[in-house]
C-alpha cells in the first residue's frame, strides 16, 4: 500500500511529466526565455520525483549485517541529491538562459498566447500536486488533535523528518512562484515589445530555484549526519519516563532519526533504591513502552535503556 509520501510524489511525478513536455513544445514555438527556464524546471522536477521514489523504495530494504539499523537514511540521501539537482540543473540553466538572452542578441518572442495557455495548465497541475502533498502533510497535525493554523503548519514544517513530502511541497511552491514570474515576464514583453522582461524573469526563476534548493539541501544534510527528534517529542518522552514512579531521574537521553519514522533512542535513568533484578527488568520494559507511545511508528529494538549504577 502506498504511503502518504509515495502518493504525493506520484501525483507530482505525473503532473510534472505532462507539464514538462508541454512547456518544451511551447518554448520551441515561442522562443520565450522564461518558458525555456520553466521547461528546464519541470524536466528537472520529473527526474527529481523518480529519485524520491527510488529513495523511498531503497529505504524499505531490510537490515543486514553490514547495515544493522536498516537503510532508512537512503530517503534522506536521495532527497539531498534532488536538492542539488534543483540547484545544478534547473537553477543554473535558468540563469544561463536568462543571461544569454539579456546580454546577447535579442531573442525571438512569438505567439505569447501559447505561453499563457501552457502556464495556466501548468499552474492547475502544480496546484493540484501541492494540494495532495498538503493533505498528507497536515495529517500528523490532525492526528495530534491540533487545529490547522499558520503556526502549527510552520512548526510541523520545521520539525518534520519526512523529506519526500517536504521536497514535493517546496518544489511545487517554487513551481507556482516560477509560473507567476514567467507569466509576468511574458506579459510585460508582450505589451511592451521589450524582451528584457522575458529574460529577467528567467534569471529570477533561477534565483528562486537556487534559494529553495539551498533550503532543501540544508534540511537533508542535518538528517544525513544525524538529527534528533523534535523538541516536542523530546519533552513528551521525558515527561512520560519521569511519570514512572520507580524512576528517580533521567541522566541522559540521545536520539537520532534513522528514517522519517524510525528513531534510535539511547536513554540512561537512575532508579529508586531497593529494586531487585526482576523489578528492574519490568521497569525497563515500561520505559520502552512509554517511549513507543511518543514514536509509535519506530521500532522497539532501537530503544536502548541503561540503568545508572
């Protein structure tokens, strides 16, 4: 069964594939620099979705002796590759197209109505893909019983470890922003006859893509090198473990995401005096159970409880 992340990526993939073909045809027919930039953008996004699906598939491979904690970080790695591709392909080609049109000879600009129609269709597809991604993105907020507000959306975006969903949201948001910029550049060129506007819009699209790519790369870098759970989850685990009567205090707790849902937890606790070995084993199981309440999609075998002596 496809997960929310997978469904969102598939929706973006099929939308971008059709959009890319249409944009390339429109760019070849009209000569618009902004449309060429958008064509590179959609083509890159199509490849990006394939890489995200590859990352999701590889992350589900079972653990091996060489990789005892599984391959969950494959998802972070391929999301990082996607971010660099947005920067390296879409962003740089958009800048190159814009500057060559701006500094070189005046480029051809014909049949702007074709561009308007294609951009309108692209906006509809991108908007639908973003809508699907946001539905799955909002699900954890609703599951916690919180209201959908700008503040809760921002917090979820900041704390989410599901890089596939985040990448689709960022890509589709950048795409819609790029479509708006392309439309404005083409419209100004159409009414003034000055192709500078079209060229500048291509440069602006390149800058937008590079900015979004830098953000994505930064987020995935943190997860690749070992990022902990969110502050809220951390506080909830501390509260749950401290609520156990036999726990005197928590000495240390360290966590690291092995995948968007799987977390490695190492916790050291100090127990009250007078407990025998059997009771300590029961309390250890209770601590693991309380931790799993906060990260239910993780694995119990990745929780390591140490009793301070």
